[in-house]
């Protein structure tokens, strides 16, 4: 909607001391993604393409984590405050930029609507600076927005610098750390910021009274979206931000026709899609690029990562599914595990305590109980008995097991790969199969049962 040439500067150089962490703050995750990724996506979706990211503390780690994003990095070393961070970035702001937006990497949940509203107000008033504020029940550690009798913003004062000024600490309108600046004003005024007498830092917020002193317009937009605008400085604020993201995502799915039995305990990452009339029980984690079809039922305590479920799939309690696929109407669990590259075709049934890895189970395969299928291809309609194990690993290499259409694998069977069980073949229960079983034949390999008189057994023992 705006036509101004804009550069966004994101401040992310600080250590985030209050996180008590050895990782840079902006890389702490919210539902599987670094917090700063949310902000970058929002800017990119708005079409803001010139993005400068100010890094400092563990700069390389941040740069590496964000290497796929179209951002330009500016290194701020040492970190002397938010004003100093923008001073460092300014050299990289193109001369033709008219508007510089400054955002905090640790307040990453700001919405596109909030950014647009801030920019619109800024443009309408041709302000030198427009700040975004929220009103809290208690201003906590945030910067306080000071207004004159006419209600005009005159300054933002840091709480740390105001400990002996209760009238300032009593202010409940706080600075969120998102601003639009007139680029020319910013370029000239940045050098005029004094050091805080209390902390020695150079505060970006001092530009507000500098603008005022120059007779320039300062505007402030009180934004109602408090939960999305608060900074993340501690683990408990990180947890609150996670709740905010979770609730937004879950609300979106419910609006689109998904039943979440208890949305407070359903954790769905941003990249997940879910079809209508799917029902999800509590304590379910849907992660990465997971795609879930319509009319699925996902019971409690299930984790699904980077996987696809077609329509009508039923996942019973306690399953883990990673990088796998379940065809229409397939069902699994309770307590079953699909490891990467498991491909369960339509109508497959995988029951309790079954593990599948890198295997194709063709239509209608049933593996009901206590089974491991690894590096296997199992033909349509095959019945895999309880306790069947593919012995796919010889200590050095992995080998393939092929079971052709309509075979029947008796219970407690070890299939020592590489091995082929032909179409329609039978394997007797308790066998250790080391050779191929031709189609239609019965493979059996176990010691023949002998039944002895009980008194003979007693005699043997005495002799031994
Ligand atoms: C800052 C604001 C405060 C506001 C709050 C909102 C200042 C002086 N204070 O306080 O008014 O209410 O945000 O969350 O601006 N950073 C750098 N380089 C530095 C220092 C900080 O890049 O030298 C980055 C941090 O990594 C962070 C952001 O700037 O992403 C804000 O810094 P932080 O130290 O968290 O400031 P607050 O005390 O939260
Ligand atoms: Ca902060």
C-alpha cells in the first residue's frame, strides 16, 4: 500500500543476558523456528525487501542460521546500545531510502497489519519519527512513553534510568521498539544521541526528544495487539510468545474446519496444513512441512514431523511419525513408530509396537503387532505376523527384504536380508529365513518339535 522507498533495520546484536543462555537470543525457538524468522517472514510478505539485520553477539551463528533469507547483515561490535546499533546500520541504508523502519529482533511477532498501521500514520503526518506503543497494566522493564498535557509524545524514558522517578515508572504506556523514521532526519540526528548517564548506552529512544527539540513532528500509535508486540527477554516471556503463536495458529485451523479437542495442548507449527473435519486430541505435535488430509483422527500424545497423511487416516495414541507418508484410510498404533522414508499405501494397518523404517507397505498390508520392518518392500495384501523382524543390518551394511503380493509371514519370524519371499508364499511361524522362498511355497526353518516322556527327562538329568 505504501510507495515510499523503505529500508527495515532489525536490531539483533544484543546478547540477551536475561535469557541465561549460551545461544544468541534471536535464535531461541518458537514452535520449531528461530524467533526472528517470524519477523523476517512478515516483512517479506509485506514486500519490504531491503532488510538490514544488525548482529553482534555470536554474529556468525545468527548469520549462518539465516543464510537463506534475503537480508543484509551489519555487524555491531561492541554493542553500545540500540542507538549505536542503528548508527552502524545507517551506512548501509541506500541514499534513496525515504523511510527507515526500526524493529527489534526480540519482538518478532508484530503483525503485518500493525506494521502497515504504523507506516500509514507516519506517512499521513510526515513525521520525523513515529513510535508504536502499547498500554500495559504495569510498565515493567519497558521504556515509558512520556506525553505532555496536550497528549503529545515528548520522550521515551528507560525504566532503568528512572528508578528514582516514580511518576515515570507509573506510566503504563510503553514503547514496543518498532519505529518509522524519516530517513534524512535519522541520518542527521543519530550522531546527536548522548550516552545514558546511568548505563552508558546510546539509546535510540533519545531521538524522540531530539526530534521534538528540532520542532519536528513525533507521532505515536497505540496498538491494541499487546500479546504480539511485547519483547522477549526471558524464558518466561519466550513461553508467553510461544502461547501467542500457538493460539493464533490453532485458531486459524479451527476457523478452517479442524476440530482441536483442546487447543491449549495442541502444538502445530506454521508450515503445517490440515484438511477439514480432521479431529485432533490433546498433546499432539505437528511439525515441519506436515500435510494432513481431511477426516483424519489423531489421538493423544502423537508427534508427526515432515510427513503426509492422506484423507481418513487414523493415528492411535502414542505414535511418532517422521518423514513418512500414510495413504488414504491407513491406520497405525497405538504406540507405533514410522521412521524416515516409510511409505504406507492406502488401507495399510500397522498395529501396536510396530516400527517401520525406509520401507514401502503396499495397499492393504497388515502388520498388527510387535514387528520391525526396515529397508523392506511388502507387497499388497500381505499379512505380517506378530513379532516379525527384518534383519536388515549385518553389522556393516543394510540389506533389502522383499515380500511379494499376498504373502503370509507367520509369527515370530526373522527374515535375514537380503531375502525375497515370493508372491503368495507362506513362512512358518518361528522361522529364521536366510534363503529366498519361491512364490506359492511354504518356507519353514525351525527345529522339529519332540515330545518326550517326562520320566525320561528325569533320568537324563540324573545321568548328566
Ligand atoms: C528496548 C527499548 C525500550 C522498549 C523495549 C521494547 C531502548 C534503549 N530501549 O529496551 O524502550 O520498551 O526495547 O522491547 O531502545 N540491540 C542491539 N545492539 C545493542 C543493544 C541492543 O542490536 O547494542 C538489540 C537487541 O538485540 C534487541 C533490541 O536491540 O533485539 C532491543 O534491545 P534490548 O537490550 O532488549 O532493549 P530493551 O531493554 O528491551
Ligand atoms: Ca528487549
